[in-house]
C-alpha cells in the first residue's frame, strides 16, 4: 500500500487538526480574513476541516479603508460564493481623525487602523480565539511564535514567556478576557502556499497576476495609484507599467514588482529565482529594527 | 529549492515538472541542541546560507545587525538570523525555539533551533517534541557538558532515536583528531543507556562551513558523511502506519440530524470503509461506513491524515474518546506510571491536582507518588519530595476519570500528555506514559444499595461541606465550634474536621512543607467527601493556604455542596491575638514554613461566604452561616417540589 504522505498532505493535515482543535475547545473563535493569498489558503483549509458543515465561526476583516479596491471586491465575492459569515470592522475613531498613511506615516496608520482596530473588534464581539495566516518563514519574530499563541486581557504577547508547546497537544485553557491567536499555517513556506494554490486551484485576488497598472515611483517603491486620495508629489508621475504584487496590504504601503508573470506557474517560477524576500515590498517592516516583534507584542497579527 | 536558476527552468512545463518532483520529497524534522555557546544558531545560519535560503535583503539586514550586535568581529554573525527576538539579539543568547525551513534537491527540512541555557530547557523540549532527529552540538574546546547530558536525556525521553554528534569549533583545536575521538568516546560512554539507534559523530566548524555541506580539507582523517549528506539520507521511521489503528476523536461534526461524523487525525495505523472499530472507553463496536473528505469519500486513510469518519451504528463517542482496532486495543486506566519533565518555576508537588491533557482528552490528575528524580549527570535515581523546574522524574499518576492510552514507547502520539496548572493555566510539565498500574485494573467500584440521598433523607437534611479557610488565629475554630453547636441544637447531624486534631491522627506523618500541606488537604478533602456521602453536614477548619487545593476539594464534592468560607482576619490582628503563641515564635524564626510569615497564604477570590471578623462577634458570624444554609435548603426544596415526583 502506498502510505507515505507528501509534504503538502502533511502540512494540510496539521492545519486541519489545528482548526478542529479550536472549534472543539473555544467558545467563540473567529478567523481573521486579510484577503491575501495566505488568507485564501486558510479559508480553503477551514472549508475542508469542517466539510460537509460550514466552518463554525465567522470571518472578520479589519478594513483600514486603504485596502486595494480589488481586494474588497474579491472579499465580498468570496463571502457570497462560500456562504460564510463575514464581519467587517473599521476603527471609526481613526476615520473621524482622518488617520491615513500619507499624512501620518505607516507606523501610526498601521497602529491605529490595524492593531487598535483589531483589538476593538476582538473586544466588541468577545472572541476568545482568532485564527491568523502568519507563517514562520516570513520574519524572524514569527519564527519564534507558538501555533497557539497566548494573549493576556490587554491582547499583549509576551515573547519571553511563551507556553511550552509539546507534540500536537495544545493548551487551550484561558481565563476570562484572555485569548489565543492561532496560526494554522505556521509551518508552511511561501513556496508551499503557491504550490497548494496551484494544486487545489484556490482563487486569489487578481492583483497577484501581472497586468498593466497605473503606478507611481516613490521612496524606491512602485505604488499603485488605486484612487484619488493619493496625491502626487512634485516630480512624480503616473505610468502604466506591467506589474504585480507579491503581498497585499494597504495600497500606499505595498510596493508592486515589475513582472510579466500572469499565470500561477509563472509566479512560482519567478518566486523560485527571486533574490529578495516577500516582505521586502512592505514598508511597515522596515520602519525600525525589530518592528514586527514590537507590533506583535502590541496586538498586531 | 532556491539554488536553481532562471535558465534551468523552461516556462510553465518546467515549473509543473519541478513541482511534481518537489511533491515527492520527504520531510525531515530535526532540532539543534547542546550547551550555550556551542554554536547552534551559527550552524543553522550556515545551513540556510549553504542551501541558498537567505535573500539579498535579509543578507544586508544581517550585515547591518552584525555590526551592531554581532559577536564575530568583522564577519557576518549567522546567529543573528535566527535569534529573532529583541531580547535575544541584545543579550546574544537564544531564549526560545525558532523554526526554520530549507530544502536540498533530495529532501525538505524543518529545523528547530533550541536554546542552550538551562533556564530555557522547556523551549528545547518544545522543539524536540516534534523532531525525528537531534543534532547535539559540542564545543570541541569544552567537551561534554551538563547541558549536553540534560538535552540528550530529554531528547531520549521524548522518543528521538537518531543523533548527530556535531563536534563544533574543530578549527579552534587545530582540527585535532585526538580531541574529536576523545569527545566521541566520552559521549558514547555517557549515552549508551539512552536507547539511541544511531549516533553519527561529525567534526565540524559551523562558522567556516567545514563538513557542513562540503568536505573539509583540514580533516582528512575523517571519512564519514558531511552533515547535509547525512541529513539527506538518514532513514526516518515511517513504521507508525504499521501500528494498530488509533483515532483520537477530536471533534464531532453534526451539521444536521442526518450527518454525524467523527473528526480527528489518525495517530497510527490505517482505516478503510467496512473496517470494524471499537470505542476505546466503552468497548462498543461499529463499522466504518464512510471516510468523508471535501474532495469526495476516501477508500483508505493512514496515520497522519486528518479525516472524518461516519460509522454504521449509533454508538456513543465524544471528544476525548478513541476509535481503535478491535484486535489490539489501548489501555484504559486511571492510574499509570510516567516520565515527567517539569517546566514551571513552581515545583511539582505530589498530591496537588493538575489538569492532564492528552491530544484530545482532558481530566484532572494528581501525582500520587514521586518515585525518583533522575540526576542528569550520571542517571542516578535520587529520592525527591518535589520536582523543580527542568528536572526529570518518574511518577505514579492518578486521574479523576480513566483515559485511553498506549505506552509512549509504543506510540508517541497516544502515550503523551501535558500537565496544566489549574490557577494560572500555564503548561507546567510534559509526561510520557511508561505503563498502567496493576492496582488500577484490580480495584473496582463496589456498587452499594443504600445511596447518599437515602442516608441524607433519613437525617432529614441536605449534606454540605463548610470549608473554613484563613490564617492561623483568624477565629476559624471558634466560629466552627459555635456553628456546630447551633446546628446540633436544631437536630442536624454534623462533624468538625479540625486542622490540629487531624494532624494528631490521620495526618501525623505530615509536616509543613508545601508538599506536605498539599497532601494534608487532599486527605482531609477525601474524608470530608466520605462524610458528605454519609449525609453529614461537615465543617472543615483548616488554614488551607493554597487555592489549588481548595479548588481540588471543591471539585471532589457534588455541585452546590461545597461552601468556601473565608474567615478574613488581617495578619496584624491574628499576630496580635496569637492564641497559641505561634506568631511570636515564627516571627523570631523559631518555626519554619509558617503561613503568613515565611509561607504564602492565597486568599479566596470568590468564596461563597466572606466573614470579615474585625469588630464582629462569633455569634454574628454564625448567623451569616445559618442564613446561608437556610436559604439554600429553601431554594432546593422549591426546586424539588417544582420538579415533579
């Protein structure tokens, strides 16, 4: 009998196991849906884990109001197609104060519209476990995080004092107000994600595929001018270039790369020969040394 | 994976072919361990670098960090690649395990880089628990150290059978063959009892890459494999599929009345539709009707797959139970012996109640007997009353409800558990089951015809356990005594268990250490339970300083029967009253482990009755207790008469 599971089968089984463990052990779980490729894989795995039932938890999108328009359209289309319960949360205080990446910089914008917004949403609904799509190969402090990652009642992560995590026996016990962030994709690499998208034909936002798009060169990055809120600085101009995105976030903070990869195979081919890591296109990681760890301690995913 | 070039890939078809090859690769999970400064993180940095896993932007960030925090002079400090936490980079040490990923043309790897400091041993154990192989690093200048031994023992306990002995920094001893051979001999001497199947020693310099991915010109005397060669070819045990079928039920999937599926991950063996399976705890059997999956039903599923089973019979199965092969069943018992690795700064105390968690089951458990502690230097079995952080011991464990298990030697998945502190919810220990205890098999509950309700009805009362807790001299005994007199006068059947009195008899063998205090309370709680079962109103008057034990007592009693009474008198007042002259002596240092002086008192957070004694008489206190009891009985009578029959 052919019994050896492939690498992807092992990863898939591990993720499904994690999903079910949370559904069985927590009163009010939620899945953080960021609309990116990792979220697409996460959603696909959640559908598999509970088949023929639907996932027994809602999906939450923290909308910074600066996401690419194509992401929002894709999000609503997926919610309708798969029939899951979609919650959208916006930090209305931030909207009132007109917090935005152009005037306030990536740090303040991300903190107010993402980190604080996420904490607001978790408190508002009283979620005790939240799934996220983070992978350990993305960044150094993520490589250190447990699959079941404890947060105190203030949503704070204490990286120096993590619970031991033995075998597949997860400690799911928390006191009132505390919560767990759960990362079913911890052991997946970027290549695994693409390979799985290809194998299972998982829908992703079209922004990942190369296309002529109106971009502006700014601070060494190619920024897509997604709407009129982006004002040109002196000397800047909008050019149509053949570009695509390796990661997705707020459009003013996410750099495009020049590429003609317009199929999944071509994307994987490009990735295999890439000379920079995927987070390189993200402004928020470069603000200061150890910036991801700092954001995570404050409650960022 | 990334050492292929664009030119070597034809578009599209080439990628599909490439991915098909990737798909067939096997996966090896390993960890690096050993003492601090033996170069574990440097080795991983070297492996990532040699297998082209480091991107240009990461390399430039690394060069920048090396100048700021590095410990290697002008060279790139690879350790900074894996020491991802700020505190780690600042202190130049590894605190927690980091997981890294790389691949060669032959295999994919997940490596856990674990900390060498003794205080972070639990993070090393975390990394080891999912590993198939351990690389034990040794600094060639230092030889086998205490942490080398401790990590080797933990790796062995956690079931790792493949060891690579990386004798690192061989450049710093002039690539000396004699040094290498002496260290290897030392290690073999020490580890021959640990049950490793293979120990592959390799002389290496992680910093300069000698014998990591390429053979060193400096060690011509060495004819074995390079590290990468060995990792690519070492055989990983896949025999778990050949073991008997074990399916811990994780989640019951019941979207509607027509579908009832049991979801879980197969721990061992395989299953097909039509197979007979047995429910481990009840012995009931059924046949598998379907193996449901998102992409259509499966004709077979094997160990490691996360599946959903539908059975042909409506048997009772819930989370925590196991579906198993009828021919080879697991053990079901509530007493067993296990190896324990302790993680918490608060020591393991025999008699204290912890939460025991297996992959899907959970119950409360106590260590009934700490048989011995293992000395990590010479494996000597040492008598011990408690297990401190990072210590290893063999214990007898008793659980409140039976669990289904195999021995850890037979099955790494169904033979393992963790222990969780009931108050802090911290993961305080890991356990590997050795064997069930015969006495569990031979002692059965004798079913009796006269029941608790009958005994209580005859006395025309409802049983209750009033558990008085408070400092010495707080007034517990005085209030308890008066309370019993009042109850007695109204025709109730009562008994007082008094701390001092019980220590003259049942508990005369116990002292005042934390471990003995825990056992003291456990015995009294069990006695109180028997008395409540006899229909009595029991008044327990014990300092009972630890909330964990009071909670254990609460959980022993029927719901609503346990009444925690906090006799709340401030320390200064108790010391002033000092009815037995004990505070004066304790404050003079003449009595050790005195509660409130040099032993802690954990005040109840939500007692049923909170008696603040300052300025109040004992009579007033007792009135509050009587009121509570009367209200409960009235409430229960209403409930009873409203409930029919």
